[in-house]
C-alpha cells in the first residue's frame, strides 16, 4: 500500500513539474523550462536506481569488472583470482573479460574507487550521463529547429521508460548503452555545430574523438556518426570536395587517436580474446548471439512500444515535409540517423530492443517536431477534436510507458539469494576465503572481499589443495556457509 501511495505522489509531482515546465516554455523562458525538464529527469533516474541489488543482466558483470579495474586499469577481469579452470570465451565465467569495451567501465571504476563498492557508485555515472543525454537532445533539437522542439524532445528523452531502465541497470547493456548514447550524441552535435560556410577543423577533430569514445563503448555501431556527418555535409549548402576530404581525414584521425592505442594494446596482450571480440561483434550480423533471435519485423514492432504507438504517423509526416522545406539538410540528417541503424539491425540475426536507442535522440526530436506541427495546425484547423486527441496521445503514451517501465508502483523481479544473507554471515568472507556452490558468485565477489566464488563445486582434491595454500573453503548450502570437511 505504501508503494502505491508513494507512486501516486511521485506521479502527481512529475505532472505538476511538467505543467510548470510547459508554462515556462509558453512564456519563452526556455532556460527555466530546461531546468524543470532536467529536474524531472533526475527524479525519474533516481527512482530508477533505488533497487537495493545488482540486476542479473548485465549490470552485475559490469560492476564486478569495474571493481577489478581499480587494481589493474588495463586488464579487465571477471574472476580476478581464477582458482579453477576458465574459458575466456565464456563471458560469464572468464578471467579476462572483454564482453564490452572498457571506456564505460573505466568511468564506473572511477566512481567505485571514490564511493566504494556499492550500488550508488555503480549507478551514479549513469544518472549523470543520462541527464547529459537529455541536455544534448535539447541542444541538437534547438540547433536543427528551435528551442520549443528541442525542449519537447528533451522532455520525451527525460521520461522515456526504456532509457530510465538503462540508468537503473534493469535491461541488457545498461550503463554501457547510456555511455554509448552520450558519446554518439556529442559527436553528432559537434558535426551539426560545424555546419557553417567555414567549418572549424577543431570541431571536426573532436567529433572524431567522441566517435572513438563511442567505439570504445560499444564497438562498430559508433560508426553511425559517419553517414550522419556525410548527409549533413552533402545537403547543407554547396558541397565542397576539399572540405569533404579535410573533414573526413580529421574525423578518422580523431577516431584513430582514441581507439588504436587500446585496440592494438589488447590485441598484443590478449590476441585470441580480442580477435574473438572484434569478429564476434561482426558475427552477430549473420548468426544469433546468446539466443537473441527475433523475426524480421521485430524492431518495427518495438518502435511502437519504445517511442509511442503514433511513431509511424510522426515519421510519415516528417518524411512528407522533407520534400516541402528549404531546410532539407536537417530532415535528412535525422532520417539517416534513424534509418541506417534500423535497416542494419533489422537484417542482423541478433536482435535486442536496446539497439534502437542509438537513434533515440533523433526519434525524440521527430516526435517533438510532429507535436508542434500538429499544435500549430490545431490553432487554425477545422478538425480540432481529432488534432487535440493526437496532441494528447503523443504525450500520454510516453507517460504511460514511463509509469510501466520505471515501476513507480512496485515490481516483481526475482532477487538473488545473496541479498538474503545476513551481515554476520558475510563478515566471514575475506581475501582468505573461497566459496563454491553459489549461483550469485558475481554479486558475492563485488560486495565482499572474498578471494573467489564459483557456482561449480570442484572435486575434494582441489579444495584440499586450496586449503593447503591457506584458504578457508565454504560451500553455500540452503543460505548457509558450510565449511569444507574432507
């Protein structure tokens, strides 16, 4: 009952803040409107991180690898002290862990080093990055169109249910995906900011830098910046081959400066593991990875869920207006940002809904543009009822999705058994203890100083050998640490 009451209170508070923000927007006080939107985004992201446990996929792995990176920043590990045989191709039980690039994990590692190995430290970078993403969506929308469209797009970004779940680590890729979105947004924004008769070489270079950071967040999808940049360059003003080659070279130089040192270092240090990651990332296009298969219409259906059920109406009208505007470059750039990933991911065998979020800012801007187009038409239209319904639905549907995904009224996720252990039980786990027989070995190694933990229970001979090395051996049985007794 208390969860329901608090959910109602939060929903009313968000509604009041939304109305205040709208009043500021109508009065053209855009700075205050943006501040209100960021406050809404902060509230929702803090709520999204309140779960007092690590989530099963993929947050707990990212958290443990980040914790281990504190001791050796250039060597990402899962099992930092592998006392049993391991396979580095198995990302849930490896020693060297390259399941995701290291840049987002370095950020999380820095937070853990400052605040300790707790959930606040794990999720705080995502809260901050999530708010930065909202602000960047405003900046891009304002640059392409105007402040109104930028603010409404930022609002849609702030309340989006799937993005809020990323902040709380509740869906796959979680914090890594957020970092990736921000790096892509910064790169695209710098590209747009550089659309001028005399482009700045410095801005182009930094756009390449952030494209490189996006690559070190999620590999090849970072290259979406290139077709977006090329579209803006070709359609904005008169095309110039000299500018094309100069900017293209600077983009690639900035990109290479960031990515090559890490890629070459990892290939020289862990060649088999790094080659497997680089080629496995490509193989996801032709074969299913980790059972993430889906029909070809998967993403087209997910668009209706993630961005709202009227998304195709908004996209259709946006494309229609493309042929009737002099500002064609702005429309084409967003369309390419949306269509290129959508087509590529649709043709791939491996499919996940979070892959669509690479284009989330573009979708938010298109929906915002559509909302204001309808509103401006509404003021002079004969069919105001239909227009009013559409205007209401374009906001109500994302709000409904926000409520559903942010779990304002509680959720029913299965919590790992580890979190039912008492502090007295966990106090025995130090750097001289090893635990076998626990499904929650990742949580155990993150939250405690245990030397190693495993799901598998080895043969007695192996445990006797470990005891001779000075370790205390426990087997977790029915939520009790049972000392090994040969």
